[in-house]
């Protein structure tokens, strides 16, 4: 009898549940490219908006170039997550990238503002899958314990792309035309498509033949659309305290209630509501929304503060954001490696949220006391360090809290609430700023106010020192309220995480999540 071992029919499984290095690098490259697409697109397009209006006209509908994209990208994220659990991440990745690239090509050839808005909506349908699937796909090739070091790369890439977007948008628009801000997506997206096709494994799980809850998806999309339109139009198209605003709010609440009712009865729900009995998942997705609320509610208006209050030109105002980017890249990469070694991430998550709350509170304090510009660099650095530790570890904690078969749905729910939180944060801070500016502008010349509102720092430079001081005080008082709100929300998020149970990160990809911690 031959006692020699026979060669294995298949190679042994890779250690620690992580895919082979070559496959991992290919998938990681493809996922990071899709992250770059999603992060660059919005910032590049915003820079090119004036040129689009100059060629296509339709100034009255300009905001819809952004709103149409936001509506479709936000409402489709949970659907992508659920469908990827059912049919495999690879298939849905292909679909999302192809829709995004098709929408980009159509945007580039648009001949009217109406066409551009419609094509931006198509582009947003594809974009809804990019952020969700890029983060979920890593869960198919990396175990939860090893995932923090790779999630840190996503955070750093997102930060760099967000800062580079306006710069690239300006260069491309000036050197070529605004149409090339859409065409530039094509080679990046095609390369990502090849990488995902080569590296991401085909689904080995037979697809679930039960139909996905399309009525539930329609209710969620309708509720979210009503809410986002209310946030976009409230205070501009109609007053917040008006019948149209109340009607849209009531419609959104009703549709969300119907969605919850539907999900409890659907054979294959879009989001399994019993997941919210798991405190790690429930608190994690809520905290993710709160974090984005606080971050966008402050950082969107920071360049305005630097220009109109501190008197910086746009280039210097942009440079003030660099400490945030450096901090994010540093803490996300270094922190991710440490968390992977320890197998626990609650301490880093708390440290990240604590630093973010401290940074946002210091922004409000420095703004209130009219601190010199250099002092704000400290706040920006702390903010970046906190974001680099908070964002990737929260994603890992949520994904680790659910079974692998629900990884896509969990990631989609988290991405959805982050997008919604960001929209709410910008709307809330915008309302605070508008209300405070109205009070501050009461004693100023309406013609001067109109010039600053339309032309920003360029108009302010033509004013007398007394006029500049009055205008700067008005914006300082208004924006301080935005920073205070963001600091309060981030502090509340920190307190929620303080009571979060810590679950050891699993060592293998396919391991089932344990029972919900008590």
C-alpha cells in the first residue's frame, strides 16, 4: 500500500481567509480606481459648472446638474448592495461601471441643459454602485481582521481625490473643455473594469431565486427623493415653514413608514430590519450618517470662511485643507495596520470620533474669537487624523457584525445613510447660515450684500476696510453656528460609540457573524 500523500486536486486555501496576493492586488487596484471615479466626479463637475452654463444656457436649472446625480446615486445604493449579495459582486460591479461610463459619455455629448441633467441622472445610477461595491468587494477577498489596513487605503484615496478634483477640473476645463471632465472617466473606468474582471472571483453561491423586493426599493427611492428635494428646495424655492415644505416632509415620512412595513413582510427584503437588533450594526450605520452630517455640514463651508472672513484667495483657501488630507492618509494607513495586528478596533474608532469632535469644536471656538489663519491648521490636522481613524474602522465594524452573505446589504445600508446624512448636514448648516446672514445683513447696504453673494472675495476686495470688516463679521457669526452644530452632532456620535460592544474581528472571509452582543 502506498503511504505517500497524493497531490491535492486543488491548491490549499490561503491563510487567514485572505485571497492570494496577486489576486488581492488586482481587486484592490480595481476597487480603488472606482473609488477615484466616485470621489473625483462630483468635485470636477462642480468646478466646470460655469462653463457648462456659458455654452448650454439654462442658468435657472444649474443646480439640477448636481441634484439629479445626488438623487439617483443615493437612492440606488441599498439596491446594489442587496443585488450583489444575490447575484455576486462581480456582475453588479460590471453593471455599475458600465452605466456610469455610459452616463459619462452621454454627459460629454449633451447639447442642452435638459439633456445634461438627464444624463447626470443616468450617471448617478451607476455611481450608486461604485462606493458600495468597492468597499463590499474587498470583503470577498480579505478577512475582517486584515480589512482595516485596506480600508485605510480607501479613506486616503478618497481624501486625495476630493482635494485633487477641483484642481483637475480647473485644468481640464481651461486646457480642453468642460466636456472632458466627463470623458476623463472613460479610460479610468475601463481600466477598473478590466481589474475587477481579472481579480474578483465569480460567485460560488447559487443565486437566490426569490425576487428582490422591488416594491420596497420603489418606496425607499420615493421617500428619499421627496426628502432630498425638500432639502434642495427648502429655503430657496419655498420657505421651510410653508405648505409645500410640510407636504413633502409628510410624504417622505409616510413612504419611509410604508417601506418599513413592507420590509417586515417581504420574502426577500431589500434591508432585513432584524439586522438592527444587532447593536454593532445599528449603531454603526447611524453613527456613519451622523459623522457625514457633521463633516459635510462644516467642511463644505470652510472655504467660504477662509475667503470671506479671513480674506484668502481661492488657492490659499484650498491649501488650508491640506493638513486634513495629510492627517487622513497618515492615520488611516498606520492605524489600519495596527488594528489588523490587534484584531480590535473600538479604541481607534473612539479616538477618531473624539478627535473629530474636538477639531470641529475648536473650529467654532477659533471662528468665534476671530483667530489668525495659522491656528485653523491645527484644527484641520486633528480633523484629518480623526477621519482617518474613524471612517475605515466604522466600515470594518459594521461588516464584521453581519454574516458574509449579507455583506453587500450591510455596506449598502451604511453607504445610503452616509449619503443621506451628508445631504441633511449641508441643508441644516445652509439653513443656519442663511438665517444668521439675514439678521447680520439687516443693517448693511443691499447692493453690497448682493455683490459679495454673487462674486465672493473678488467683490469684497473692492470694498472699504469698514465695509470689509462688517461683511466678514456677518459671515463669521453665520458660519460659527454651522461649526457648532457639526461639533455637537459629532460629540453625540462619539457618545453612541462609547457604549458600542466590541467584537473581535473575524479571521476568515466566510465565517458567520456571532450572535448579536448584549
